[in-house]
C-alpha cells in the first residue's frame, strides 16, 4: 500500500494499477484491520481454490492443461470449466473466441467437442483420454466425473421441454468474465502471497471521521436502483436504504465515485 503524493488517501497496487481505497491517511486503521480483511478473503476463497486445484490435478493427469485463472480452469485452448464461487456451480464450455461460449453438459461432451474442434497444434489422443477418464470417473471423489451442467430449457409446440445447445455471446467486461477478473486478483493470495484488493466493508474496528462533506439524506441511483443515504458519519462507509424494498446496503464513498465516473447513466446522484 502506498500514499499518493498529489492527493490525500491510501491506495493499493493491483498489478501495475494503483487503486485508491480510502481518502483517509490513517494507515494505522488499515494495519489494524489488515489481518481481519485478509482472513475473510481467505475464508471465502479457500473452497473455490481447493476445488480448482483438484480439477487442475485431474485434468493434468489426463494430459490436459489445468491452468487456473480467475474463476476458470482451462481444459485446453478452446474448452474451459467456469466455477461460480457464489453458488458452487460448475460449467463446462467451448469458447471458439473470447466473448462466445457453448455450454457442454458433461466432461464426456467436452472430450467429444475437443476432438471435433481441436486446434491444429493439439496432438492429444482424445480416445485415450476418454478411456482414462471413464476408468477414473468410477472413483467417488473424482470431480470431473461428478459434475454436469443443465442446458437452458424451452418448450416446443407440444409443451415438451427441449434442450437449447447453441453458442451464446457474453460480455467481455461484465458477467462471467468480469467476475473472473476480480477473482483473479484475489487468487494472487495463493500464487504470489500478495493481497491486491482491500474491501473496506470487511473491516471491523471503527474508522475515525475525516470528511466534512456529508451525504446524509441524499438520493442516488446505483446500477439502476434508487437509494437514500440514511447514515454518514464522515468515514469511508455510508449506509443507504433502497427506496423500493427498504432494505439497507453499505457503500464506500470511493466505490460510488468510481461508478459515477464511468458515466454509464445507471449510477448518479439525484440533485
């Protein structure tokens, strides 16, 4: 963490990018909460990492890639496994190009697709891989053999449900790829023992107020949802109530400023 020369505050370095996390210069408060925030990140990330490392090992035993990046484990150049850390689900998919994906319902389907869509430099014997997989998949703790996807379903004219299996266009910035990039930064805890994110909402001790400009009772729209600030003590974290549901949510001042600066027209202060 470092302190910028031209503006007050404390920043954290994520790769080659410096991100401001607070407008306060109270580094003692950050240090006081560092182990707490780190522990919470590890608690959330460990189940995902353990599953990814097991999948990676199983793939490598079959002569496949197993490279871990973000929420994704590579099978080969075109095929991947996406793990959702929020609900623990797995997704096999074929990606002919970045931003496109075709969901596959099992690892056997992945093997068949890999053989059909193999890259010119891919000399793997997928018949042999399939045979080895079928033997290994009989083990009760073999992850590749016990995870599968559900196709999206729609009804035909007779009311019968049928599977949709087609290439989908997905956002390169948001959705699965956006979430994977954020997870990728936190994965550096395991690969490099480096913390690249610091969510102030995970802190536990009280921060000393440093702002005189308060947002109490002001309304704003955050990603299309309207809120009203109900608590602002001059620290980094403010509490806002969603006007439709009356549920409360905590935001950081820098989080709001960053979203508003994007000028996407879905986050802004209501004057």
